[in-house]
């Protein structure tokens, strides 16, 4: 057996109950842990690391059972959201700290290897306060790996990073997974991070696993507002919002396709044009450009829709009337899963 294997794990934190949770993270792979705030993501990571006690269940890392081991003997490299860098120590001292803690004789030499690997040599004599957020993240990762872990736990790794810093760190981590063959379990709210790095997605809801599978299969599960937004769907209407536009000719199709939480209108389901007949009348309220092309924002009664228009200039201006048409076959129902708990 290799990698991280969790079976029937349960934990209690105040009124919140985690589990039972089953998951496996093979060596050399990354699993992204998703879920609303309060779903139990950080509680799961801290329970695996041994910072919170488990009520029952089994945690194995390779052939080793971790259930009765203290945090320092579990073999995890843990990077918390606040990174935990020592503000009074320079970069080289931060990275060398876990090595000295283990009594490694050549701690400075070993730390220098990780400093070089994470492209920190020119920053080695700086204090954390003298570093950018991206540089601090790289120091935290170098320190976690210098401890010689058999697996990595990473909580909100790329929060507040600019695009370039995020891409540098993702590239380094991807190379690390291949070369060092470590399992990585990360918590993230960022779709770009999860889809760029993870081989597998686990979605927690109220402390339990709702989905566990390859990223491309996520769109096939019943969608709630969290998953729909995570997957990039822009046009969501609740039942109340649908009913508020009951005078629209679109309302009957939207209501018929809706689930208990409302309806998702995928990008290709809604179209606009300048024709004088057909469809339902709407008005352009904004024009936006993003890397995927232009987006035409239209208002129809109480509803506002964002419609992708492609790379060419749309040919309309704010205030222009347009006609909307809807392909009802593409609509997706929304579940009404509610957020509960605190973790």
C-alpha cells in the first residue's frame, strides 16, 4: 500500500461533526478538497495531521498506521493558511528549523538544497516581513519539505497571491509531485488552483464526502450554488427569482427545468441578437471583456444575464435593445443544499 489512505474517519469539534470520511491520495498525486465555508475541510486536515483528535476511523500513510501517533511522528508536511513562519528568523533559519529539531548534523547544508529548489537563494538572508506573499509561500513549502515528510497537507495555498506568483508555485509543486512521488492533499476555494493541480477532487458537505472523483466528472453530479459557481456557471436563478419574472416568455421554461434550489443557465443555452422579431425583448446593461472574449450583460425584467459573445466586438452598446432566445434542453436544475456547521 502507498500514499495516504483514510477510512471511516470521524471527529467532533464543538457542535460540528466530521465524517465518516473515506479518501485515498496515491503517491505522486494531488487531491483538492473543496466545500463551502464550514464544510469541514480544515477540520479534516488538522485531524489527519494529529492537531485535533479523531473519534474513530483509520489513517494510514503507506504501511504505517497513524491513529495513535502524535503530530510530530505522523510524517506530514503541513502548511497552514497563515504559513506559520517565524518572523524573527531569516529564510535560511526558517527552512533549517525542522532539520535542527530532528538533530540533523548538516541542517544548514540540507536547508540550502531546499532553498535552491524553491528559487530562494537570493532571499535567504531576508526576514518574512521583507518577502512578498508568493515568496513567503515558497519559504513555507521549502520548510515543510525540509522536514522529510511522506505526504503534504496544504491549507488554502494560494490565497492572496498574484497570478504570476501562483503560477510559479504551481509549477514548482507539480515538478515536486513527479520527482519526489509524494501525495498532496490541499484545501482551496480557487477553481484555477484545483483544476490546474489536482488529479482528483473531493467535495465535503456538512462534514461528509459528497463527491470523490476526477475533476472532469464534477459537472455530472447534482449541482448546488457552490458547485455551480465553482465550475464557472454565471447565470443562476433561485425559484423566487424565477417567479419574480413570471411575465417573461422565458419563465415557463426556466420553471419547468428548475430544481428545488433554482436553475443553472449554461453559457450556450442563452443567446442574443439584434433581430426585430422572435425571442423576448431585453436591453444591454454592460459590456465586459475577459480572456475568453466579450461578455454582453443584458437585463430582462428583474433578471440580469451574462452572455458570452466571443472574441469579436459584439456590435452593440449599453442601452441597445436585443432579443433573447433560450435552449431549454441545456438548462440544469439546482439542488437546495444548505450550508451548516462550522469548521
